């Protein structure tokens, strides 16, 4: 029996999404504690700043990639979305590594800001990040399993617009979370 990924994009999206979310929740819940080598504290302390820079770059590459496809520059769009994906994976790997070793970072600011600003921003950021995972897998799998000329006939453009919008908002809100946690307070 022959397995063709192009015929199983929704199923593969589901499986990859569940595996990815399992890794995320496993890291946040401390299931990998002790399984990872520990970097020096200076490296762990630098990860939030590096991730904020990665997030800013990702917002730029997603926006530029979106603009490229609107102008018909398919190769540029594909390259920029590939860079965006690498930035996302980099962000996620660094975040999961840090949270696996140190747990979630506490908010150092006032309780009122924590309750009425930080938590709502963080909740929206996390929700969008979770929602983006299957959307990103779906558009990526469509792009990888179809000839470029046929992508406009698939859900890739429609789902891609939603995924890119939510992805950029999630990255931008992640930067706000960083600013609140590490710069402002």
C-alpha cells in the first residue's frame, strides 16, 4: 500500500499538531526536567531577549512574505515563509528549552497590571500560538505536497491569510509580554 502525504494533509496536520502541542505542554508542565543538558545561567537569561528579537524578525518576514505573494512573487513568498518557519522553530525551541529548565517566568510587575494587562495579553498570545500550529502545518503541507501552480486552487491562500494574520499577532503580543516582563517591570 502506497502512502501519499498529499492525500492525507488534514490527518497529517492533526498528528503533527498533537505531537507539537504535546511537546509544548510537556515542557511547560516540567515533564522533560532533568532530560536536558543545562546551559549556563547567562545563556538562559538571554533567551527571552533573543526570542523577542526573533519574534520581531518573524513579524517582518511574515509581512514581507504576504506582500510578496500579493505581488505575484511566488519564489520570494516561499523563501520568506520558509525563513518565518525557521524563526518560529528557533523561537519555540529556545522557549521550550528555557521553560523546561526554569519553568514559566513569574511576572515581576504590580498585581493590577498583572491581572488586567499582562494576563489578558498572555492569554491571547498563547491562544493564538496554539491555534496557529495546525493552521501552519496545514498550509505548509499543502505547499510541500502540491505543485506551486495548483496552490491557488487549494485552501492554501485562504487558510494562509488567516494563519499569517494570527501568526503575526501572536508574535507581536509575545513581544508585548517580553516588554512587560523584562523591560518595563
